[in-house]
C-alpha cells in the first residue's frame, strides 16, 4: 500500500509540475470529497451564481477518469464573471487523485486546479488541497478539505492556508442535503447550503444552493447547478 501511494503521489506531482499552477475549488460546492469518477467515465458540472450588487458567474467543469488510471481524474475549469461593469473569463486544468477509498472507513485524496485569466494569459491562482471523506452512516458523511492557496490579486494575502468542512446527508432516495463552511486564512469564513435532486437515480443531478462569501467577497449568493455523468 505504501509503495502504491508513493507512486500515485509522485505521478500527481509530476503532472502538476507540467501543468503549471493550481488552485483549490470544487464545482458548485466549495468543499470536495476524496473520490474520483468511475473508471472509464466522464462528467460535466455546470453552474450559474447570482450575487448581490449585480455580480454573476457561470462555470463549466468537465472531467474524466481513464480506465487505465482508475485513481486519477483529469479535468478542466472554464468560467466567466461579471462584477458590475467589469468582467473576466478564466480557464485552467483540474486534477484529482484518489489515494484511499472511503470504503476502507476513510477516504483520502489530493486535488489541484489552476486559474488563468483567459484575456491576458496570466496565471492568477494556485493551490493544492487534501480532501478527506469520513462515512458516518450509510446516509451521512463528512468531507474535510485543507491545503495551501495562492491568489495573486489579493495583495495582502497572496499565500494562505485553506480549510473547510462539509456535511452531506441523504434525505430521501433521490434528494440529499449539503451544508459547508470554509475559510482562506486571513479572510472571513464563508458558508453555503442547499439540496441536490437526482431524478430517477439517473445520470443527472440538479443543485440549488444559497450562501455568503462563497468567492471571498461579502456578497450573498444563490447558485443553480447541474451535473451529467456519461
């Protein structure tokens, strides 16, 4: 097991070095779990967020898990933000490595994403996150994230630790609830909560979330999300 973990960790480090820089994030949910998609499968996460003060955001995050590398998820993040009269587009790679399955009683992973300004080609964010999943009951689990982040646009805190906790609970066969709190050290903590509907237990998930300081600003936010697996 130790040798296997070292091999996976070394491979992720090599891929990250080739990819450049990275940042922590995780779809419409800020906190991520430790798992990757099923081997040979892909999924696309997309969401739209509306904030106070005429701010809004749309994002698209496709990802696939190769059948030959069932513990590695390769993806990308694309998005566009509107902040009053200002707007910007961002792109970047997303990588996730599963080191230990939650089936063993604790899930452990490594995650990295990159954020680049699509107009200038300037990398603006970077980071590495360790997601941990703790199954409490068949219908309840906790996800913990901790790591390091870089934000070049934050002059006072370019380098900072990131940590957060998420609770997931299955309310019914097709409905689950989520609540999460998170903080980039030196900033005020943010939070988000909502529900996920999985119609017919099929390949489609729909999310409705509400929160505050989700992106580091003080704004309240409502998010509509959709995930498709294939």
